[in-house]
C-alpha cells in the first residue's frame, strides 16, 4: 500500500508525464481539456485545477481524470500508471 506522501508523489509523476506530453504535442489546456472533459462548463479551468495553476496546490488526481487525460494525449493510462508506481517505489528505497 502507498502512504499519503507516496500517493501525492504518484499524482505528481502522472501530472508531470501528462504536462510533458501536452507540451511535446504543442496543445493548449483548452484543447486537451475539451477532449478529456468536453461535457463540463470550463474544460480549461479543469485542466488548470488538475495541474495546479499558479500558486494553488494541484487537485488530487482522480483515476478517471487521469484515464481521460491520457487518452486525449494518446498515452496509455496503463503504462503511465505503471511507470508512476515504479518511480514511487524506487524513490522509497
């Protein structure tokens, strides 16, 4: 099981991977947010809340948010999750 700190680290690693891929693709928060969360009123704001825009602490990563973001970016959510967990476990050694 993961500790609270490890859970936060895992979220941070996933967030970092998502942000890196978004930058690599050159896509805006509005674009990715609309793909991943098109049914909500402000998908860009949802992206900023998840990523922790400006000085605000990022929202805790929900599994379904991560799945949608990965699919919007063409990433395998299975691979992203597995890599994040491996990194957390490696950091704890």
